[in-house]
C-alpha cells in the first residue's frame, strides 16, 4: 500500500509537473506572440514617424529654397530700382542744370511759337521772377500777346506749358525729361537694369 501511495504521489507529482510545464510553455508562447506583436507595432510606428519626418524635412527644404529664391528676386529688384533711381536723379540734375536762365527762356520761346493767347507757362518759384524779366526784355512781344508766367511748386526745374483754362498741359520739367531719357541709356546699362 505504501508503494501505491508513493506511486500515486509520484503520479500526481508527474501530472502536476507536466501540467505546470505545459502551462509555462503556453504562457511563454503567448508572451512571445505578444512581444512579436509589440515589436511589429513599434516598427510600424517608427516607419510612420520617420516617413512624416522625411516629408516635413522635404517640405521645409522646399519652403526654404522658395524663400531664398524670393529673397534673391527681391534683392535684384531692389538693386535695379536703386540704380534706376540713381540714374533718374543724375538725368534730372543734368536736365535741371541745362534748363536755367537764358537757356530756359529760349526753350520756352521755341515751344510756344504761334498762338500763345490761351497759354501760360509754369516754372519753379525760384525761376519765375528771373524768367519774367528775361521774357519781358527779349520776348516782350510774346508777353504782350498774353503769355503768363506762373510759379508752380510742382516743378523743381524746367517748365510746363498749360492751357489757361486748365484743359491740358505739356510737361518739359526736369523730372519728365529724365523719365523720357531713361530708355535711351546705353545698352550695357539697360542690361544691368534688366
């Protein structure tokens, strides 16, 4: 009987060990499956994050390149505008210098030949009095026919022939002359400005 009890204990032990071993193997298999699933999810998440980061970097690079191109274009336009303003200023100064005193009076006389009864000449306030004196001496007949000389704050140098009724004018100011001369600058200068 003792032998039977020992055989029974051995059998229970053997069954318990086998059962525990089977349960342990099942748990290990489940843990491996879960670990593989976690690793697969982590790899997928890692790939997604890397893909989003690559897209973000690509978008940022494209945006930066566009910003650099825009900045270069803006700088080129700014330089062009600066050069144009400088040359316009040089031309305006040269035209202003050429349109003084007797030269100004001669230009006005040449422009207003013919019917002047309906015309007036606008000049800078600083040239108005001197021009009246010059015109009244050299061009007394012109002044007697009704030519008016008016100062105009809108003109810094040169003159403008206007209809007395205000219906129109022809601008011979230094500013306008400079604008008209700009297209005739040298080809090399136009290439720089292009």
